[in-house]
């Protein structure tokens, strides 16, 4: 959980853009359709390799996903967007039984030392966007529904449902001009905030107009 002073700094960083509810660190609300970004799990990565892949599998039930999760060293089960998901971190050839693989994302560069994998789900209604921010490690996401916009100093991209994206580092923002749901993974050194507000960069407005 982020310290209150860190949350205050985030709120003050860009007063023209409201913070995303949940900040990807709060638990999922009682009403799972609440807009925002909410934590769905985490894994402490011990002796992880320098690169790792994120497999996303959809299962018919949470119980089935949990049974398969026990076969893997680094796995997490989540209920998100009214579906049951199994996340497996490891090599690209690691076999996952059952369910339907929706994405294989990677390679993701793993920060040195002790690392925590933070998982979240996000619901953005049309027009919602994040403030400019960065992370102490890579961020990856999978778009479940709708369309996601990404802008950074080096890239502008619209990602459709079923698509994936990796943010290697540096300032960026995400938005949903038409609304979207996604799944999120952030790798961060253990004990460090996973979201760093602000950055010496001014967006062009691409994610407000889509062009």
C-alpha cells in the first residue's frame, strides 16, 4: 500500500487530471464494476531470471484455475471482469494445462534484487485517463474489452481488445477514449512504490483525440 504522503504527492502532481480511483493498489471494491484500477494479487519473485514472460489464461471457474496454479512456481489466480484468470510467470515454453491462453507477454526485464509482481484490473469509462507517471520496473497489460490508448515520449498507440503492450520505463500515460477493461502487471523492486507520479514530459493530447 502506498504511504499517505506519496498519495498526496500524486494528487498534487497534475491537478488538471483527476487521479484514477484505486491507483492500482487498493483492493477491488464490493461493486466490481466500479471504474478505476484495483489490485488483484501479487507474487514475490525469488531468484528470478533477468527476463520473464507473463502468460494469461482464462479458466471456466476459479477452482479450475487454482488447481492448475499449484503446478507452477510463480502463479496467481484472479477474478476480474466477471471471468476467472490464471497468471503464470516464467519461461516462454512453460506449459499450462486447461483453460484458454489469451496472451503471452514478454520478455519483461526483471529489476535486480528482490522483486514483487503486482497484478491489477482496470475499468476505464470513455474519456478516463491516467496522470503522467512511471514505474520502477516494466509494466505490461492485456486489453480485455474496448480500446486502450498509450502515449510516451517515444510512442503513441491504440491497442484493441485482445492486444498487449509493454512499457519498459519512463513517463507515460494511458487512456480510454471509448472505454476499456484490461489486466495489468507491474514488476517493481520489493518494498518500493509501484507507481511514481509525474515526469519531465508533456503529452501531445493524442489519447484525447486518438490521432
